[in-house]
C-alpha cells in the first residue's frame, strides 16, 4: 500500500485540529505513506542506515555541519496568529507550489504533499517537532525542525 488514509493515520488528528482547520482539498493532498514506501523515501533521501533522527550515523548528511547554512526560529511564527511560514524559511525555499515534498519523521513515518499545501498546513505538521526533516523531491534544499523552536536550513549532500 503506497498511502495510508489520513483518517487511519495514527497522527492524522493534527490535520483535523479544531484550532488549525484545513480545507477538504488540502486534507486530500496530505498523504501519509505506507511503511514500505516511507522506508524507500527515507533510505533514498535521508539515510540508508538510520531508522530515525535520533540514530543518524556520522556519515549521514543531516548530521554533517556542512549540510546546514542557517538556523532560525520557527516557534514564534507558529504561536502567532499569522499562518505564514517563518520569514527565513520562505526566503530559503524557492520551490514551485506543485513541488512534491516529503515531511520525514523516521523510516516508517513520512508524509507526502505539495509545497503549496505544506505552506498552508505547516503549523499542523509541526505538532510533531522532534527533528523531522522537510525535503522536496529532486530538490537539494532541506529543513529540519527541533522541539526547542529552532530550525536548520541546508542542502542534502
């Protein structure tokens, strides 16, 4: 199975949160991947060996200092009334609205959507902020979010 129905996804509640409502069209475009497909995406784009952000190997690009060029705060924007992404993130990512993106929690939990949908739903995604990595398919840019309210901007190497 390539996708898990959002209604059946264990963390799907974040996209139905009453304080951060999403349109039916956006909900339909948020697609949790089945375990096999999630693992394939993780191994292809994130790490061939590690199964989660807590056990990256020293050779995995996310732990290399050279992969990251900037750090910024995301939590202030998340707590604000405005739905816009943090300014540093907006300035860093130049993807087209239809760019396919993956929000990668670990080797079994990856969500596929489009960049435009992520931009509208980013606050929902960040209910889980313990190191997930946002990447664009066939794009070098990457963003990693941390529970202390900061993010790192960089490029997959």
